[in-house]
C-alpha cells in the first residue's frame, strides 16, 4: 500500500489541475509508472467495465442483471461490445444510462472488441470481463476497495467453477485456477498474464496503444500486451485475492485442444515474430526437446494423455500442465 506521505512526495504544482479534475470526477489521482496507484483521499474510483460478447444474449442478460444488483451509480459504468453477432445483441430494458452497448459490424475478435470498448470508456480503471462469468452482488464495492489498498499495474481475478456446474476431471483442472496461478514472489510472470478477467489503468493501456489487433489469435494478443507493458516498466501483476469469479459455462476438451493447436500454429509464431526474444521463455529446453522428437516421444505422450482424458481418467496437475504444453509445442513443430 502507498501512504499519503509517499504520494505527496510525488505531487507537484504542475499536477494541481489534473488532481482537481479527478476530484470532481470522484477519481483518485495516482502515480502511473511501476509503483502502482498513489491514493490521496477516500473518494470513489471511476471504473469502466468492458464486456465483449458474441451471440450470447442469455448470458449477457444474466450478467447485466448481476451488475444492476450492484446498485449502479456515477462512479462506474458498463460497456458492452457486440462483436458482429448475426442477430444484434441488446441490453435489457432495465439497464441504467451508464450501461452502454457498441457494435462491431463484423466479427473482429477479442482484441478488436476490447479496444472498441476501452475507446469508449470514461473511467481511469478498466475492468475486462467475459459474459460467462458470474458477478457477486458486492463486486464493484470490493473492487473499489482493492484499488484503494493495493499497488499494481495489472491485477487478475482467479476463475473457479460455479458450484452447481457438473464438470469432468479435465474441466475441473482447467476452471480452477487457484491451484495453478499464484502471486509467486508477489508478482505474476508474464506468461501467466490473462485479460479475460483483469483490471488495469487506462493510461498505461493507452501508452502502449492497446491490444494489437493483427495478433488476434488465441492467447497471442494478451501475452503481447502484457509483454509490451513489461517493456514500459508496468510489470507489477498481481492476483485480486479473495475475489475469485465463477464461470457459469465450461469448455469441452475438444474446444480447448482446438484453441491450443491454433495458438501453436498461428498465434505463437506471430508472437515470436514480433518478439523473438520471448522464444527462450516460451519454448524452453530446445535441445532436450529436439532429442525427444527424435524418438517421437512428445507426440506419443500427447496421444496417451488425450486418450486418458477422453476416458475421463484423472491425471495429476503436473500431467495436465504437461499435456497442454505438448499440444502447443507439437502444433508449433507441425506448422
């Protein structure tokens, strides 16, 4: 946490006009680089919640209802982006004025939809969410409290399974991030960066020009943004502790495999073409991998894990993680 004395040391006469504007908006003035947000007073934080959506009117209606239950006021807004649904999405009739919907006329992907939403956002803090998440009734107040009491550049929710959902062993592993992602050393590594349920400052997003829409392949545009933020010094990534969000839908094994294979064939090559220095971070142990390929071990291991998962046999967490890595790495090799 940053204290008032530390914040005042950063404050100068040149900041007076900006501070006055933010006080009038009910937004706390904060430092922008590396040290998180320096809070000066106990006022409301202006938050823009951005929700990309495609065809899923039912989940959109549900999540908007959950946000309405958060007692909307002028300190936060919800921006829905319909990413080219064949039948245009609509907001429920009870949505307040600060809930807005914008539309991409053709499907452009998550990077474009998120950029569209953030372009229209008025808040200093951007919350990127997905319509398959369940929003608690006190979500916005808890998030505001988190912003006031934590130092970060990017913060991520952990995702867990909704209690009533029935899942197989593989889905149980995938959806419960609490056992896979943690604040190691107080900071998440760039490879664990995700923006499906994340919080960041709009100013740092603008500084790096947002998501790269040319890299809109599964996983690629998110890791690209996280890495570019790192390069600018915005590397303080943490988990939003004690505020996990529940998924109300689960992805099948087939769908997950398809996404990871697309990442290995298309998204990862595009990412490494732009940032070749990341290859050692992502494609680890190249010499050992080359030796294993000579005896076809990576493909045979992937096939063996695949069969066990299709039979709903439980694997260890390490085996699940290895399986996901094998899918990506083998798709990379086969491209």
